[in-house]
C-alpha cells in the first residue's frame, strides 16, 4: 500500500461516483500498511479507495463538514470479512464448493462456479455427467453411507476433471454457459481486451449514469449516460417521503448517521451487493433485503450478507408478490439490485419503467459483465470475472503473464487475488453510487439509474501500475479490535466491524439479530 497509490485511485473513484463535485473532506488513513493482501496488482490501495469513496459520499450528504478516518488494517479485514465470520464460535465452511475451482482443459484452464445447487447441476449437464457419477457432498449422510463427504466430493471432482480434460477451454466455457452454468476460460488481459465483450467493457465508465427527468419533462441524458428514453410521472405516483415524487427536496435526517431515515430495498445476493447494502445500514439506512423463497441463500452469505438488515422472503414472480414489491418501492429511497441486465423487466423494474412508476428513486444496478454486449446476459461471480478478464493470469504464482502482450505460458498455473476484491470493491462503489445519487436527487430531482459491473472494476484494477507481491508466511489474521458480535438464533455472529469513522466515532453494525427470511416484507415503522 502506498499513500500516492490509494489517493490516485480514490480520486478516480470519486470522479466516477460524484462527477465534478468537490471532495467534502480529507481522509485520514491510520495504521501501518497491511501485509494481508499480497498481489501484483494494487489490491490494498484499491480497497482503501473504494471504501473511502463510500465514506466520503456519506460525509457529503447533508453539506456539513465532517472528519473522515479509515484504518488500513481494518479495511484489509473488511474485504475478507467472509473469512473471519463465525456463528456460535464456528466457521461455516469454505467459501467455495468442491466444483468451484480451476480445471485443466485440453488446451488451457477453465474456472467454474458450483456453489449453488442449480449451477452445479448445469455444470454436470453440460459435461454429460450423470448425477450418480458426481454426487453432491451436501447430500452425503456419513452415518448411513461409508463414504464421507470428502470422498463424495473427491468422486465429483474426478468426474468433472476427466470430462474437462477432453475439451478445449473455450468449448467447455460455452457448453457450461449454454446449459445455464457459470464458467470462464482463462484469458490474459490482452486477450480479454481483444475479445468483443472485453473491448466493450473497457469503453464504459466505472459508474454509468442515466438521469430520468421525472420532474415533469422528458429524460435528459447526462454526459456518459448509457441509456436514453423518456418518461413522465405516473398519475398519483407521489409519496410523503422527502425527495420522492421526482422533485428536488431535502434528505431525511433523524440522527448523526448520514443515511438515517433513508429506506433501501436490497435485491442482491452473494457478496458485492450485500456489501453495499450492509454498509448503507451501518451508515444509518433502513435496509430491507428480499430473497425468493425457492432460491435460498448459502449459509455463509445468510450471515455475512445480512449484517444490520432485516430479511424477508418474497415471490416476485407471483401477482401478490410483485404487487407487494411495488408497494415497497413506492416509499423506498434507494433500490440496489444484482439481477442480470433485463431480468427485472418482467416485473416492471427496468430503468424507464421504474422512473415512470416510482419517480425519485435512486436505482443502483450491479451485474457481473455490464448491461451491454455479447456477455450482457451472462451469469458471473468475482472468481469467474478474474479468470475471463486476465487477473487470474496476471496473478499466476509462476509469473506466467506479467509482461505486456505475453500469452499464458503452457504448464503455468493461474492465480487469484488475495481477497474477492471485485466483489468487495464494487460493493463499496455501489454504496457510494447510492449515496451520491441521493445527493443528486436532493439537488436536481428526477430518477437516477447508476450501473456498475465486476468486469468494469476488474478493468480499472488492471489499468493501474503493477506492484511487487511480497509473500506472507502466515495465515491471514485480524486484530481482535476489528471484530464484533451480533445476536442470531444459533448463537453469536462474530464478524468484522464496518470500516471507517465519522467525526471520530467509529461506525457500528445496527444491533439487530441476523435472521434470514424472518421479517415481514414491510418497512420498519
């Protein structure tokens, strides 16, 4: 970590989040640089910059001077929060399932993601592997079956490895994606930029903006907008909440936390989106997360992703569910969603439709690959974007793709970032986009759509000067002072505290029990 490095990245991120507005405060970074994020890319600097821009956007909300402080060590722990999570004193298992890993293909490498059962099934279907040949260790009963969960997992890995070894990497990628699975063939940064989608991603801004003039006229796109169209306010679509209805107005303020009184509807999963919305909760927002009842969240993310929030189940595919969803949006200030581009249109939640039906809403749309281009509707996760974008090649422990223009050396191994920075970094950028969207709404009115993608964050990271990776000879550690406990039914949840302090007071998670799907789909009174 270098002072010049993170400040340069902070300036770039602030420009993306807040345009030409002045930085509201000077950030003070305390503590020595962390050695927990060794990388050939400026991971520690980027983590500080992304967290810092979210904290600055919060400080700018109400126009009064505030001091802003970050600890480098705390930020390093925060971007690895899932690694430190304990429930009743015990970890919830590894972050990746056995079939979420690298595979040697006939001519290269492929990475797959099989954490969710439906993606695991799609992977096996794509490779013509019968379920009996690759049983799920989650279904293994150690008491009734001589095979342990580990041996079951090993059988599945052998089956997939044998099938993958027979296929060219690009063919394996295409087969799995076509079947509804999640995979990417390893590419170098140069190969990704030459790819049609990689080339398109490189042309997009880090945060893309569309402003819908719902104060009574047609949409007026800003410079850098990525969507057009027009909208007029829906008759009767007004709200008693300040700033809603599309007209300028003061933000609610009911406490020292800058997002107090703000309602955030959270339609995100896994890491990036939940990082954004839990940080908004730490900054005072009332965050309600909705999950579909037929697609339960994984145990790890049921806790790490719910800090400070209320959680409800809602079937938005049903008439009653979609009606309830729109009722919630009628009095929401912010919607953060992580659906693939276009997936929400069937619920009437596309950009222009939202502006028409819920004028004044700030919409933050997060995706893996961005809304446009040949991969716009493709599924993706942090680990997969690292592989496609060239980060995994750049991070090779064998130094296989460090020289500009170099192809990945045959026989070399791909690598990975020391944390899921694309998720965590983009999550904090999403929080900044939401907060600055509220500032813009208060000043100009209208409806703001702000779009971010893991792929664009990857491009931003790869565009920075390389760093020297210093090996760490110990497991990741975290200062006990950065850990806290929250209540849950199985026992206390041990987790990393939210990074940062405002006016000398450290942020804290709201003292709310972590209970997945236990709240009604209503706003808190």
